[in-house]
C-alpha cells in the first residue's frame, strides 16, 4: 500500500512522511478515525514507508510490503474460531484471508472482515493468545536489520487480559519497534494504553475525495459519483457498498421503519406490543455483529431526522427507498427534547449486545422505551 493510493488525508500523509524522514517516529501511535476514513490503509502505507525508506533494495522491500509479506511487518486483528481454526485463534492463522481482505477491501470494516473468514454471526476479539503471539514475534530481532512494525487493527476489540499483557511492551518496546494501533472508538481502549500512544485523529473523507476515488477506481460518471458521495457521510466503504447495491442498508431501512411504526401505534394500544415482540425476535435471530450494525444505522437515521427537523438540509444525505415513508414527516418527532435520550438508549443496547446480553430482551426493552420517547413533546 502506497501513500499515493490513499484517498484524501493529505495533511496526515505529509505529517507522517515528514516525521519519518526526519527520524521522528513515535514508538506507539494511535490512529483514530471512523469507518471508511482510511486509517488501516494509512497505517500500512506508513509502515511500508518506515520499513523501506532506508532499505538498500527499495524495490524488493516495496514488493514484499505490497504483498503484505514483509517479515518485519506484523498484524493483529479481531478473530474467532471458524471451520478451519477450531481453537486458540490468532491472527497469524488467518494471514492468507487477511491479505485477500486488504487487497479487495482496504477501507472495509469489521463486519466485512468477519464475512471474509465466514463468521459474520460471531463477534471477533483480540484475546490473550494474540497478545502472547505479539510478545513472542516482537522479541525476535528484525529480519532485515531495520524497524519492526506491529499494526493492531480495531484495537478497541482487545480484551482486558490482552491489553494488560501488552501494556509493558507498548510502554517500553524493543529497539526500533513501532506499534500502530487503529481504532474507531478510542474510549473503548483502556486508558493506560491510550496514555502511552501518540494519537492522530482522522477526519471523515470529503465528498470530493470520495467522488475522485469512485471515478478513478470504479470508472463511473461524475454525476453518479456525486450522488453516492452525498449519501455516504464521508465513509468510502459505504460508498462502495451503495455503488455495488449492498443489500444491508435496504434491510436495515425496512427493519427501522417497521419498528418505529409499531412504536408509534403501541402507545395506548397494548395489542401492538405483540408486533414489537415479533420484531425483536426477528432481529435477535441475526448475528450480534448484524444487530450492532443495525443499531448504528438507527443512530444515523435518528440524527438525519433531527437535522431535517431543524432545516439543516445541506447536512442531510439519507435517501429512503420505502414507499409511503417520508423522512420530512417523521422528522418532527425527533427533536432536542428526546434525541439525547434516544441516543443513550440505543447506545446502551449496543453495549449490552456486545457483552452477550439476551438480544430479544435488550431489543424489546429498547422498543418499549422508544414508544415513550417518540411521543415526547418538544
């Protein structure tokens, strides 16, 4: 992965290149950015720059990095058991799948990765087995005599045992060892690790960056690219999904509209509770990653409704496809007097599902609370 292949983020590219050229390379860095902003791609490009900048055979070094096969470039990422790996899953057992994933979806998210290894109904994490493998690999000398780089993707999925095991290593790594931790939510990483990393925050991509990326990589017209860029909220991964007719958002929209219609009717009508129970049961049958993706979609939908309600039309990108549903008519029910509570309840539901709470109970509880919140007066 080269810097030239990364969309936008010119300021960050220049900063990383200049600091590396000047020999100022922090031993532990935290790349913080939303899905589709290019944090993983940037980390790989930066690692390649570090590994190859002073290499005698630059072309050979770049070739190995392009194939993610450089012996001093290491990866850790969320994994779980699947048909091939029955126990003690660690990243090294999934490297071929990882290389395929990066080649095809360098802006992909955790769900895309879990789909790649056939476990989209499970939750991946970075556990203590992974931490032990990281410690062992970094205790060895650099194969080519230069830097060693460890990229930890989705570092917020590191459990407490793994984090504690890596803490000392991140604080005092072996000479010429660089940690690049990548996260979408830095608050979920334990504070002792965050405090030892130099954080670099990535903004979402601009519409023009996404337009340029779609035109150059997908060969579509400028008008089509602009329409997609307006809908994807700075997320290039989502732009590609929209372009290739990814069906997830269509299902999510149907689930969401069914949900809020039932929630509206439920107030003062106890029989509608059966509809909410049926809805909760149906969503609970999907995998936990799908449930979390759906609830994050709900958060985005509510925000878009709030912006529509307060006439911030230049920030509204959501275009619904469901016949008979009008965002402008729904928007007045999402306002300053209930949006904070709605956000809190949905985020609480995500929290409990992530920690293996009973999805049926969590979703039904959320539905009943939503019934009250949507009828709150502004």
